[in-house]
């Protein structure tokens, strides 16, 4: 058998404190419909939402508007930009008479 030698650990790479993607608090709050309804009954959401919305930056406001629209009206199946007219297909037919 061949003995494997261990390499000394390098000071490069490895886990660093604070590295990587930050957790999204909205993803942490994903709950079922019943739990969400219970939470909304406990707080006065109609007053809280405008107060919180005023504290958002423009990018967060845009994201919040899209999320609210999706919740209220559902997500679209296809957007108008994606709905393209079908491309015409050219079919060539060759007809031969076989036999007498």
C-alpha cells in the first residue's frame, strides 16, 4: 500500500464569517394561507402596510407592488410581450401518380 501524506492546511479559502448570500426575511415568513390569515387578524394590517411601504426604497416599493398585485389578481399566464403570433409554416406537397 502507498501511504497518503496529508497536505498542510492552507490559509486560503474556507468558510468566512458573513460570506455568502444574505437570508431573505420574506422567504422566512412564507406560511400557509390559514397561518397568514391568523397573523393578519392579530395586527391591523390596513394601517401597518402603508406605514411600512413609506419606509421602503424605490426598488423595494416596486417589488412590493408586484407582490401585492400577484396576491390580489394572480400571476399572469403569459405577458403581452411573450404572446407572439404563430409563425406561418410552409408545407411542400409532392403528388405522384403511381400505376397506369
